[in-house]
């Protein structure tokens, strides 16, 4: 099972709000997930990112792979992600 850390969209039409979730890579974007580890609100003046760093580091150490967008959000909250590429 390949696990990814990615965004799941919630919120109303033209009012996006995202959850940072840990999910199986085969699951749909807004579908089944394993755990919510944070949130992202792009509509505020300064984009608001909330993240449980302990859970994120735990999942990264267990082999979860963040998407490119989530890597950028991790950089905003000063969470270091090792790139295996």
C-alpha cells in the first residue's frame, strides 16, 4: 500500500478549504483517508496553514510521500522534508 500526504478539498463553491490528509494513493481525492494531520485555507489574506508536526513527521518516517503542493506547505511551516529524488 502506497501512502501519500495530500490535500482533500472541502468548502463551498468558490470558497476552497483544504484538509491535509494521509491517504492510500489509490483512494479518490476527496474520498477515503487514514488521518487528518492539518488544514490549509488559501482564501485568507495570508494563507493559513495549520499542521500537527508530530503526526506529519511520524507519517514521513513511516514512508508516506507528500505531494508537491504539500511539500510547499511543509516549507511554509518550517518542516524539513528529505527528497529521495
